[in-house]
C-alpha cells in the first residue's frame, strides 16, 4: 500500500461529521511499553560489521551516538516529559540504530535541530547524524550525504476549518501562504502555486501560530507533518485537498562522503527484512491514526 493511500485513510480516521472537515484533536498516545520493548529487541551488529565502517567505529569508540533530531513531532519524535524519553517513528529508528552499534538503545546524545540548522550541525561535526523527517534533495546532497530513504511523503495544505475558499493548492493564488524556511516548502509552492504570497517562517510552530492567528490563509509543508500537527491538537483546522507533488523521500543526514551511508542502509535493510520497520510504523503511526495496513518501505540503494 502506498504512503499516499495510508495518509488518505488517516485523514478519514481523523475527520469528524461536519462537512467533511478534518478538525484538530488529540490523537491516540503512543503505547510506550510496546515501543520500548520493540527497541529493546532490536538487532546488534557484530564486531566485524562495526569494523567495516569508519563512521560506526568512531561511534563505537566514543560510546555515544550524537543524534540531531526533534522532540516536538507527535508521530515521529516526541518527548514524554513524565519519563524523559523520546518516542515516535524517527526516534525509534535512531534508538534502534544506537542499539545496533552500541548494544544499548539509550547511549545517544540528543541535539535539537530545525529545518534551518540540520546541515550545519553535520558540517560543524556537532552530531554524527540527523534524523528529523529530513527530505533528501539535490541541494542538500551538495553539502551532506544521506542514508535511506526510510520513509516517503508528499506536500499538503492546512487551513482553518471555516475556510471554504481554499480547497487545494490550486486555490492559493493571491493567498498569504506560510511555509518553513530551509524546507522543501518554498520550492513546492514555486512549482505548484507560483502566484501564492509566500511567507517563510523559521519553525513549524511559528507557521502554525500564524495560521491560527489569521496572519496567513494557509500553511504548506510536508503532508505527514500536517497530519502530525492535527493529531497533537492545534486548534480548529483542516487539510485542504489530497497530498500533492512528488513523493518526498526522508533520509538520515550524515557528514559529506561518510561511509555511514552504506552501514545505515544495510541496517535499514535488516530491520525491513525482519519486520521491525513494519512493527515500528504500526506502533508509532498506524495504531495512533486508525490506519490498519502498513505501507511497503521505500526501496534502498
């Protein structure tokens, strides 16, 4: 089943009976015990596999994986303030990879990143990798390397639920439209809604606030992130139209030229083959959005 089909079924699961609008509401919380048990059972690489990669060997010697990510993404990487743990699809992959290299999923150092800082923390050697719903693009590949893709999505439009003038990206001409600086949003708008009045914000939350306060008419960004926002409960909002644009591959950012690319791709293939990827998707996304069939993982090089 395609990611687009999964996302469409998720929208149905989140909708309410009011003209088909999708209103923001609190999503089903993640099953923490199930998530933690899955991560704790992840595979562990043998010494020869670690030794085959300079990137992995450096992490093994340091005893800690330095990870750039976020802790505010409900479905992908969210901090539970009660127990101090981060859970979600991206968080699970990162912790499984930490376990694969170090034998213990908790041996990572977290650094908060946003769409404008992700390349720089890698270039400055502040982190070993970045996993943060991070789209693989040619412009980014000039600066860093990517492992993956491990997930795919498309773009979407979010509006207030009483906004019936915008039914899809085709209605954005002349409309004040928010997107994130440093994300794929500006390029997507230039291609699909070139007459929109684009306002770039540094963070997802700033864009959401602008929409809620009526300073913009719409917010265009990754469809999965919009779905994530709705599941958190962000006010009276709905998705306008179906996902659009090319499939957006999410990758794991690494320093330019790193042999960690081959190492992580082999790890991803392993967890796809043994069913861990599907179980993680089900726990982090499927069970929380009413989607019953896991998508097929994207093909890896």
